[in-house]
């Protein structure tokens, strides 16, 4: 049994590594090559190469493709660039825009993993004769009593398990995450040890197709109707202001409301508490109006076949950077579920994910459809 849990010698085990051009995936490829595996590097071109060149702080841009190629040459592995632009546009960018149009706050990185990297790219890896696909994600794949389990990374500050909740059990059987037990400084040291040309490259910050974090301009380009104006109303339906597109708002937002001196009954600040996409209305209210204890999920992916999703105690993350909260979860139908929080939470946003844990183990998760107060 080799280090990837496959009953073959490393030299007889082909592994496709998803190489984004960043330090994490580069170290993953170098580490596996050093261990003697038959490593093949693959990089996806996800959007227009010309528009991407020179962009900093985004993954899979033209510079990143070049960097991945340089790393592959340095460590002596074959490297391929695949054009997935149309798939990415349809499955990720269009979904991103449509989600904003529904008044949601989407997470395109989850969709990219779910619909491109762990579906199409994984199928391609099998076609290449690979027995595993490795990525640079900070997450752990561990063996459990009922098969492979998904666990949070050792380094909580780098953990990416929230973004991988939609990974299926079949995909998890094929995937490997060599960096899940490391910290970022350890990864940087390995990059220096291997002499990788990206050892000092900064981490990507923006969503790859959203330059400078300006989500609204990207959505407006994809969906011109997204910037249609509308009313800002209080919870009683009174018009208190006007907006230039619901895509400029998210649940819990306080700044940028442009409602002048209007405030709550006690002169308290007002927050976005709901977005009515059909009416193009942004509803505002006091901070306490944001409190939610019930969160309804759709498209639930349940990974833990040995755990019955019937009022099971969990810790849950409803935002990627959030500290896990104590809750219970129960399935309410096919692909449906409800999280009952032990304490009210402010600012639960539809379109984000609800990811369920027991300890470090990811039990599953789903997309937030709505939230209410019990």
C-alpha cells in the first residue's frame, strides 16, 4: 500500500494533479513526484486568456498557466492545458449571475469544484489512466468504517472543507489532498526546498473572473437587467430610499444603503434583512430583525452514510470564515434539510452554504434556500 492508499508501487501509480499555477498545487505535484509517482499536471483555462494576462490575485489566469508550465518543467513531469472556457462560463459564471439575480449571495468556488474540477476534470483524469487526482486544497481525506471521509485541515486558518461540501462519495474515493496535514508556512518551505519558481508567489485573493472584487459589474455584464433600479423599503412596506440594482446588496449589509438620515424607531442603524428579487425591493430593518434560528437547505449532499440525518447533533458553518455553531440537522425530503441553531444567528444569507460537521469530519452540506425564526 503506497502513501496514497493504493495497492501499487508509486512508480506504477499515475496521479493527475490539478495545477492552478499557485504554490499549493505546485508543491502537491512536486511532493508526489519526489515520492516516485507517475505524475501528470493538468491546468484548466477557464476564461479568455488574453483578458486574464497580467491580472494579479486571481487563479487560472494567463500568468498562472505559464507558472504551472514552468513548475512542471522544473520537476520533470508532463503538463497539459485544457480549454474549459465554455463549461466554466455555463456552469459557474452563468450560475453566479443568476444567483445574484435571485437576491442570493453565491459562492462560485464551490460550483467550480462541483461542476468543473471534480466532475469534468476528474473524468478526464480517469481517461488518462490515472488512479487518483490530487489537488492543493487544505482538507483531509481519511479512511473510516464506511469508507473515505472528508475532514477539515489540520491548519484551521487554511481549512477549505467548507468549499468542498458538494464533493460526492464517488469523487472522494478518487481524490487525494496531500497538503491537508500541513500549514501554509510548511508548504512554502517545501516550495523553497524544491526550488519552485512560484515559491514566493502570493495567494490568490479574488474570484478568478471577478477583477478587483467588483461583483456587480461582472453580473451587470452577464445579465444587463441586474442593474434595474428599485425601492428600499422598511419592514412595514414604507419606501425609505432607492437603489440601482439588487445585486449591490446582501443580507446583513449596512453600508451603501443611501437612505439619508432614515433610521429605525429608536434611531438605530438599519440593515438589509431581505431581498425581494421579483419586486426588485431591498427590505431593511433593525439589527435584531436579522436573527435566525432555522435554516432550510436545498441540494443537500450527505457524505456520512453511517450517520442517519435525523435530528443529528452537528456543528455548522453558514459562512466560510465563520466559527462553527452548535445545531441539529434533519433531512426533510429528497435533497432537503433543516438546520436548527441552538442560538440565534444574525445575517443568514440565501445562496451561501450550510456545511455540517462532527468534530473535524464533514457530514455533508447544502445550499441555503431560506432562513426563519422559530
